[in-house]
C-alpha cells in the first residue's frame, strides 16, 4: 500500500442516525472469500445495513456515487452476499447487458471463493445465459436466497416480487424503467433499493439519479441515504490533491499513473468521471454554460439607439415572457430578460412596459396570445408589431446561436436566462434542417429564452437610418 491513500469518508453524504447494523456480519461473510474490504467500503456497508429497533432497514433507499474503477460494485456484492445468506430474493439491474453479466461473474466468484457455492457441470443453482443470469443459493444452502441479473427495460420486473432491488449504472435510470421496477419490492416485509453510479455525462439518458441526489442531500427524501465522493466545482485535472479527495481507492487498488493518463482529454469530462463532479448544467445542451458565460459583460456596455422588444407566449398557454435587445457602440447586441408571468395575469403589465419604454420595434410570437396583444397595441395607437413567420423563427434561432459562438451577443449574467440557455437542446422546425430549442427538462418552459432570441433577431434585422447628405 502507498503512503498516501484516497479519502476514506464521503465528501457529501446524508445518513440517517442508527444504533445497530448488520455491517460487521456482512463484512465477515465477504471476508471468507479471502478478499479484504477497504475502510470506505466497510463504512458504506455499515450504513446500508443499518437497522431500526423493529429490525426494519433504516434506509429503504440508498444512493452511492463513486468515480470509476474505485470498487463501488464490491460494496454491492458484499450487500448481495449478505442478502443471499439471509434468504432474500434479489434483482440486480443494469443499463447494459455486459454490465449485469460482469456483476454476476463478480458475485459468483466471491461465493465460490468463500465456499458457499461449489460449481459443477450439472449445477442447478446457476444459470449462465447472457442476459438471464441467476444464482440460486438455496440449491447449496438451506434457507439461501436467490438473485437474478437483468438489463433494464420499460417492462422488466413486472409481476415479480423481490426484497432487494439494485439499480446499477443509475445515471442511466429512466422514468419508464422506474415505473416498471419501483413496485417490485413493495410486497417485501423489509424492502430495500440501492442505486449506484456516477454523475451523468453528455451521453447519459437518465434523470432519476440526479433528482434522488438533490432531494436526499436536501433532507427531503424519507428513509433514504446518500454517499458520494466529488468536487463541488470544476477543478484543475493536474492537481493530485483532488484525485485523492475523490478516489477512495487511490493508493490502494487504483494507481496515480492510471489517472495521469486520463488528464489530457476534456477537463469537464475528467471532472465528472474521475473527480465525481455533478454539473449544474446539462452537457447535452446546445449552448454550454461556459459558452454563454463567455458572452457576459462585467459592466454594462455602451449602448446606442432604442430598445427592441421580444415577446413570447409559451406553447403550453401558461406563461408570457418579455426581453429586450439594444445595439452597442462596438457592434454587438446587448440582451436582457424583463419578466415572465402567467398569461392569466393579463397583458396589462406588458402594455405598461411598452408605454414607458423607448422602443424601436416589437416582435410577438405565440399563437395563443400573439393576435390579442397586437390588437391591443393597435387600439392604444402603438406602432404595428412584427409577427414572425416560421422561416423568421428559424433564422432567429440560427443567428442567435451563431452570435453566441462569435461572441457578438452580450449579457449581464442573469441567472434566469443562464439556467435556461445551459439546459436546452435543439428541436427540429420545418423539413429543411431548421431548428428551435426545447428544455432538456420536460416540465420546464423556455418562453423567457425565446423572447430574448426574438429581441436579438429583430435588433439585427433593423438597419440604422442614415442621414442624407447633400453636397453642392
């Protein structure tokens, strides 16, 4: 063992208080295989197997996030060995078939090394078919339990009952899969579900692991625990102190040279996968948090001319948002969100803003309010607004994205806008490659961002009037 080892306690955790645990027994059973659990693994096993006074599990759910290659799966194997020795029926699920097969191989090796399973060609307690693996310990030990390994689907697990449910690769766990699996251990006298994985990457499809982390660390989830090794912000990949802070097996089973070979790639990916960082934005976003931040001005730039106003009625008929754009003296366009309010609040606040502001043009989009506001402006003797066509919307989105990449759009870092921009992806418009935006969170509306894009577009579309010069 090296002189320096990784941190053995989580950097972030939420563990309910308990007085007794079966952790020591589980570690001893695992130890019969000749393997030795590391201190951080023992700590997690103790927390997971904590019991109430009535012998129910203290944590009905437990989430575990540890950077790759540290041995988090061994923690689950220890828990599964314990469960099999106590007659539990277990379902181990994973996102990929090869992952669930590897988990089956790992557990079988431990049980064989510990003497609980004696393999032979006529072994009826084992099923090796890829994607349908199982170990029935009751074929070897009276009162033993059973474990099945499956790849997750939207229908997997329906109609079957278990005591322990393991969600491996939890960063890929999706809502439809959860709907199929979350009731599979409801009939158990003492159910438990364990989620293990890493923070989501750009290719991750799940959302439930992130939601679970947020609610558990906030103390809002009942009978739930959480442990993770992570850095709170993006860090320098070359700084070894962060390696040791977030990789508990470093210096024990994980070597520095292994991590050194990983530092030359994408620093964000390194922070997520090796340092356990949970991004506050989605890597799937069409515009990243950094790209938007690079367009921010520390002080208000020099502005010229009147305002250009973008108004967007959300497609759900719930909200209406207003943003403004102003040209700057250095050739850029400054944008700022004004407000986003429920449509039921009426258009009065928008009309008050338009009466007080000195604006050049107004553009309104959204069929559920566009005509009503345009008529209201006409009745109040205001200039006729621009009602964009589909091709106008396509162009507005394209020039906005180009402006972000060229840094010709400037803003003051409003959190409301930054949060929306960094969590959006493209959606197709028309049949010729046009695109718009949608939030990666289905429950969120992006009317505020759309209104900003409209304001930016109409500012660019409007040419400055030049004074005619007469020469003699």
